[in-house]
């Protein structure tokens, strides 16, 4: 499916993105609106890929053709023996739709053109069924009903599909966002192609020569140098960072890769390639023209399975935990003054700032939003009920809501507070690969937690060990590994009496 962003309406030059309902300071983000920026910036965790949408719409078409079969029997009062041409037509129609381009919704395309392709694919199957109808008159009542119902059903699903695609594009959920490093000829070629096809959104450029190059390239703003990129608040919204440095400078390329390798975003190197022809899309051309240097590879099937696992298991666990949560909420309220729940900003997927919920386990006057002081043995800040719910991890039950919201997962690297310190130093500065643990949604439990890295990390070695375990999980993640971690969480939790929480 072709995916792209449409040109957005004018807005202030330095409109700032919103993170978890909080509008960021425009001066801090320095994000100018270029011609390719969507109307809204959507975090990568909520991004939809063309493959996901295509498979979803194919499933809807299968359901629509199935409903048409049922209705054809009901309307024509035909018996099952007369239904075989309709079954054949449904299978043919389902197979013909992709070949007719029924799932290619080009940016700015009129709805009637997209519907015409879908109707054409279904129409060929209907013609085959009507031919059978002419040769086998006994099947006529069922085939006539099926032809009308299936045509209407497919037209309705694709009209709804096109409306959804347009809404997702406006919301920035269906458009891969990229940043470009290097204001070179390759960068110009990439931006020109993106402007022509509108299938990727180039949010901005970064170049260490920002004081010697134009402020924009084809309207796409130069946002600063690579040092500014490392600290930029746009990164949680960026799917890929593309290095477009010239091939003649391998030393410079290696230097940039080394400098940017600390980021969780996928990092790609643009290779010299011919400009895509009129039949080639930006996405396919960009895939052929870039080499992934490092970063977690997106696997649509695995992502969908993990999200389905989170929704199903998370909903069941939340329902089962509601009585326990009600009791804990009452005890927290009776134990000490203050709110029942504690909200804290933590690192999420792709370094996105997310709000994480917990039952309050500390005195209100000792709240540590930044995690500057980690919990120690006999910590006087922890309340009486707080010690119990922390040792049993029951304080984290509200995070099931974060899972259902899509900000967290049941299994993944634990989300650390923003600004967390270890031995008086920023934890993220102790390990160069610290941000790599943000290449996946954070989890309520994880590979590190069932392997002994649970609770506070008090030394650089403990931080390094946790990062190693988290990165190991990200590289190995699978549906079955997640089930194993979930199954081992409770027994490891009960047998881990020495962990400080």
C-alpha cells in the first residue's frame, strides 16, 4: 500500500509537538514546519505500516465476501448445492483484488478511482459467476443475489478503508517520518522524490555545516548540527535517520555513525542510486537505496502478535486484578495522606516521554519525580504499606492501564525515570548503549527482571548488566519468549527476597 503524508495547512513556523498532552517549548524543539511535515506528529509506537493496513483491509474483504455468501442464501432461499458458483466467485474475487491494485490508495487520489479498482476486481469474479449462471440455470437465484451483495459489500469496505487511510495520513500515523543527516546532493534527491510522491515525511535536516548551508532545502528546514540532533525532542516521532553523506568520505561516514549510534532510532546509510522512475514509489526506492547500519528491524507480524497479546492478556489481568487494586487503593489512602496513584515521566519507546502509573508507596513530601535518589534498604521515604506493595511489585498493577493504552507492553525493558541517577551520575551516561533499551516499548516485567536485575541499579556495572539483558531481549523477542517471561515472573518474584524495591 502506498503510504504518504499530504501537504499540511500553514501553521506557526516553530509549532512544537505535544508529548502526552503537554506542549513542548518551541525554543527547545526548534522544529520548523516544512512542506512534508504532517498535520500532527504521531509517536513511532502508534505508527501503522502499509503492510499492516493492507492485511487488515484484506481481512475485511474476506469477511465482506463471506457475509455476501450468507446473505445470498438467505435472500434467494437457495440450498447449499446451488451455492458452489458463489463460493468460487468469492475465492476468485479475493484473489483478484490485489492484482487490480485495490489496496493502493495514492495520496490525493479521488475516491471513485480507488473504488473503481476494487469494483473491477470483484466485477471480473462476478462475470465468471454469471457465465456459470448462464450454463447452469439451477444456480441462478443464488448467483444473482451474491453478485449484487458482494459488489455492494466490497464497495462499502473500500470506501470506509479510503476514509480511514486519509484520516491516518492527516494524523501522521501512516507516514514514515525520517530525518536526514547531511545537506548533500543525495539529500536533495531524496527530498525531491518525497515531494513528488508524498510517501515519506522528511521532517528536517541536520548538518555540522549548518552555518554555511541554506536554512532550507526544497522547503525542508535545517534544524541544526548533529549535536542538536542528539538532544532533539523530535526523535520519538522519527522512524528512521538517513545519512546522506557522500560516498567519497568514508572516514566522515564512520565518524557520524559512531556519534549517532547512541540513539534508539534506526540508522541508515543512503547509497548512490538512480532516481526512481515514475512507476517506482519512494518507499521501495528508499528501501533499495539505503543500508541499515543498526537499529531494531520492524516486523509487522511480530508487532501485531505482541500487541494482540498485550490487549488480550492485559485486559484479562486487569479484570482479575481489580479487587486487589481496590484493596490496595484503600490501604494506601488509610496509611498516609496523599494521592493513591503516583505518576512519573519515564522513557518509552524511541525515547518518548510517557506517563507511568503506580500505586503511591512513598510519603507525598518525599516524592522523587526524576528518580535522582533510588530506593535503598530501610528507606525512610517508603510508607508501611509501600514496603509491602513494592516488595511484591503490586505497586505496578496500574501499569496494566498503560499497556492497554499502548504506551507500554506486558513484557519489555522496564521504563526508567527521566533523569534517573546511579551513584550520583546520570544513568544514561554510564553506558553508551543505554538508549538501545528504548528500541521496544517498556514492559511491566522483562528478561532482565527474571534474570536477577530487578529494582534499583546502584553501580555502573549494574546499569551495564541491565542494558545487556534488555538489548538481548529486544534482539530475541518472540511471542513464545514473552509467554515464558510472563510465566517465570511470579516464581522469580517470590524467590527474590534480597532485591531492594
